[in-house]
């Protein structure tokens, strides 16, 4: 995908922006953690940032929301990760799922689905009394939910293939949720349900093309997300190094 006179934002650029932002924040969380970073040979815990650092960078859950009234963490938690394996798994999955969503919904609706469904997953985590939670998997599950709705709604050979593929992903998520420790099933479930709803509410390209309001809403979420993340990083810097 290349730049054109019509748009400065392409699907490739948006996907790279999301992945690089996640990687940047992961590195920042490790730097801020310093000696408190976990260096383990266990792949599930290798390069684990300090929980305190993740908390002030924007982790969500009952601790940040009830103790610090950090409702903005419903957005920022979607960009933080708890280990090297955690972020690698999520970013590889995002590289597979996001392009499919952008192809069927458009890049602006994709980002809106990713943001709102991620927030829905973290809100359900709060309701489910999860103390501290992070990770792009809530937003990722939202994208899977939107594709699930698309496949079921569109029908035909392509729709059936998408529905079958996303159903397989959901089964895998359920298995991971029971077999791997510290998986936030509340976040996955909330993100999935949010994605299904948004897939219906926002529509996909076969039902209507992306419009001006779709772009405005998405750009608002992009700006708000950037503002919240930058604020967390800057405040964390002064908290740790001054």
C-alpha cells in the first residue's frame, strides 16, 4: 500500500503505527521498571515489567479504577503488555486479524472497533473484579467479534469461510483461557461481545462505505489515545527520574 493524494493514512501505516506504539510502550515499561523487571527463563514471565509501573502507565482493573479513579485506563490498558511472550503473541495475531477487518470495514472503523471493544473488555474485567489487567487482546477479540458478525451476516462462500475461521480463533481463545495462567477471560469476552455489537452497529463495506462521520469518530479516538498514552509516559518519567 502506498500513499496517494487522497489520503495520508493507509492500512499498512495504521497497522505499523499500532504495532510500533505497543512495542514502544513495552520498552518504556521495562526501562521504567529497572531492577524491578522480572528476568525469568519461564517464557510466560520473561521480561515482565513491574506491576507498579504498569499501574501508573495505564493498566486497568479494580485497583486503578477504585483506588485512583483511573477510568481512562479502559483505553490505555489496551496498549500495555506483561511479558515478551505476551506482546509477541498479541502483535502476531494483530498482523493477521487487523488487515482482514480493514479490508471489510475500512481502516477508520477498524480502529474504532479496536478501541471501543478494548474498553468494553476492560470494563467487563472491572465488573468481574479483576484487580489489574492489560493487553491488546481485548481489542483484538473485538476485531475477531466484528469479523464473526461479518461472516455470519454476509453469508456466501467468503462469508462462510470468514465465519469458520473466526469461530476457530474463538475456540482457541477459550482453550488458552483455561490452559494458560493469568489469562483475562473477562477481557476477552467483553471485547468479543463489543466487537460483535460494533460490527452490527457500524456496518461493513458491503452494506455501506466508510463515511465522513466514521473518519471523524476514529480520529477522535486516535487523538484521545495518543494524548492519554503520552501523558502516562511523561508523568511516569518525572515520577521515576526526578
